[in-house]
C-alpha cells in the first residue's frame, strides 16, 4: 500500500535510510538503500512524498 504524506518530515525519513546504509551488511545492500533513498527524495521533489515505510519493504524483499 502506497501512502502519500503531505507535510512529511523529510529529514527524519532520510535518516531512516542513512542508518540502514551505515549498518548495511554489504556494499550492494548499501547501494540499493541509497537508490531507494534517492527515489524517496524524488517523490518529494515531484510533490507526492512517500515515507520510508513505502520504500524499505523493497529492500527487505531483496536482501533479507
């Protein structure tokens, strides 16, 4: 389910990615998390902000 959150705290959502990138178990995992973070920030730029909780399941599906 995709959630659009107007007024979302973007820095807080970005930190959720940063923490996972810092503690990633491989460079591939870190790179994929960085890609998802970029997609999240792109959604903000397009005016349809989606929280990290919309993006992180994609990482979990691929790496966990």
